[in-house]
C-alpha cells in the first residue's frame, strides 16, 4: 500500500489527499518523522483540511510519547 501512495505522489506531488493518506500509512508503520513531514506538507497545499490537522496532532502526540520513553534513542 505504501508503494502505491509513493507512486501516486511521484505523479502528483502536491495532492493533499495523497500526502495525507501516505502520512497515515507511515504513521501506522511507526515512521513518525516521515508521517509528520507529509502531514505538514498536506497542510501546506490544503490548509483547511480538518482531518489533516487532526492527523498532524495525533502524530505529534504519539511521537512525543515514544521519544520520551526511557531507553529510546
């Protein structure tokens, strides 16, 4: 699934929906930095998308929880 979104993004790099969906896939795979980057990018191209904003804050919250765990590099 990730590969399909990456191919679609290569064809349409400013498509907010593709950016957002790839961010969700990467979020679920725990690629949090990439998910944050893509969510921010989706907000840049379509700033009024409420679901993208919710995804952005969810990713940031999870990232902060994971990075604050003892022993996390």
